[in-house]
C-alpha cells in the first residue's frame, strides 16, 4: 500500500495535480504518516506513550493513534504536492463523504471558474461541468469487507457523476485482505469481488497481486492517468492478506486456521522484494543491512527525543489554521458584529424574488410566494422562516462568501417554502 500510494503521489505530481486529500481507515495509517507524509516520529512516540498531540493551552482533547491526521507539503516528486490525510472516525467509511467534500471545496477555491461559451445552459450547469477538477484529487483507502458492505460507499458512488457533487473522479484503493475482521469473504458478500458494487457507474477496476510491488506501482500509475483523462472514479483492488490478527492480542488462527498456516509460511512482502533485488544484483546484502540499521537508529533517536517532546501550536495549527484564536484568548469586551443594515436586507429580500425578463413562473407561486414576500419585505414585518433564510443566504453571498445547500428538495424546499430555484413554466 505504501508503494502504491507513493506511485499515486508521484504520478499525480507529474500530471498536474497540486493537492491530494486522503481518507483511510486505521490499518497502515502510522506507516503512511511517517513514511510518506513527514509526520514527526518523535511526536508519534510521544503520542504512543499516552500524551496529547496538542499543547496544554489548547481547549481540545487528543484522539487515539489510529485517528491521527496530517496536512503537509511534499516535495519529493516532479512538482510540489500538498497532501491532507483526514482525521478518521471509528466508523471508518464515514470519512469518505468528508474527503469528497473537502476535495470539492478545494476545487472551487482554486478553480479559474466557468468558461463563457455555454450560454444555452444555466450558470450552475456551466460552472460544474467546466470547473477544473484535475488539480485536486480524492484518494480513498478501504478494507474489502467495508467497501462491499457499507452503504455510505454506494451513496458516495451514486453522487460521483452528478453536477452538484462530482469531484472529477476518485481513486479507490481496496486493501483486500480476504477477511472482514473474522468473517470469510464467502460469508460476507454475494459477489465474487468486493469491488463489484462499482459496476453501476461503469468504472475500471484493476485487480493486482500485492506481493508484486512493480505491478502495484504500474497499476497505480495507470489509475491516475485514467482519472486525469476521463474524470471518473477508478478502483484498485489489492489482493493481499492480513499477516496478523485484528490487533496485537488477536490470534487469527482461531477462526482461519488453514489460511493462516499458509500466511505464516510465506516470507513477508519486504523479504520477497529484498530477495528479488539480490537475485537481480541490484543491491548487495551489505546495502540492505545498512538501510535497516539506519532506520532502526533513526527510531531509537526519535524515541529518545520523544521523552522530552512538548507539542507547540506550530505542530497543531499550521496552514489555514494559522492565527486561530480560542475563546480564552478573547477579552470580555470582544464582540463580533453580525448585523446587516436594514436597507441592505430590504434589497436582498426583493432581489430574492426578482424575475428575469420573459420568465414565467407558476401562477400559484407568483401569487402566494413572490407577491407575498415583496409585500412583507416592503412592510418590514411578518417575515416567514424562508424569507429570513433568504436574507441570511443573500447577505453572505453579497459579502463574497460561498453558500451551498444540497440534498433532496432543497431548491424548492421540502414543503415548497424555499424556492431559491425557480422554474420557467
């Protein structure tokens, strides 16, 4: 997985990607953080010893090891790349829509905006279909049992090609260890592959033997190229196995004796790869041993440093969090003015029901919604909830903020109370 993610990051950098947002479960997280995402090893050891990753003066509590996150600039590839690994909830796959939301937000912030050559479509459709989605990519890592069984996966796939939700394609890595906790795949799903649920959006799935590192790297590169060219999801199914149990204390031979007899007799992926390199005379045993020694010495050094490690705001709040102010930093006289002048509110209220020329709305809508709102705005009393909501949306938009509401019926409102979208009859 580490080799695959590195391949994805390198290929993305070469193909114009500037930012990758990663959502993933617990397993492999600490290796990914320290191997590729420059997470401070002394901070990790500090955390392992039961300490918080935040400074004492922060009004937050730390989280468990397997939920740690990172936001970092990576400069090892063709071009600089910003990578965000999101904080992870215990209900693992719930991180996926969060990942997609962050990617879409980044795409809106960094996009040059819609082109002007599609005047026959409405502005929303033009913007969503022409926005540059190639510079920010979602990378989501899944377990095989979770990928086929968790409804949030299907829901995210279902939204993947819709104008209001698309992120221009996600890259999915299924770490397919062929056992969901203790359940054999033959008792966990009805399909042959866990990736079969993606068939309804017609995307390619690459099944790759994870013991072949070179194949993993090639397939991951191909997946990035596909995503960048076609703007659709792509799936990589790593056919592999879990060498140990669910945690340090679990013994998987209790429920999978035959499978784990096979696994215990297999050399690890690292050992297999070393043997391949030695056989092809690309390295010597002295080189391999020197690398191992260098890494272990680094760990020992960082473990020693961790005993005196003290988190600072620098390690906790960088990038867009810089300058973050807590409530305790504000004095009693600090207040934020959230008011809007009455004339501005009146202008927003009337604009919210202003109709374009030659635009025909439903007669009932005109009588009971548009005319009623104009009358209430002019009188300055009797405003209903939907009108107040429009004033809130409009005041934010007028100050340059982006307002997004999404879901079923939000254009007209569940009870036909909102009508931020009007239909020409």
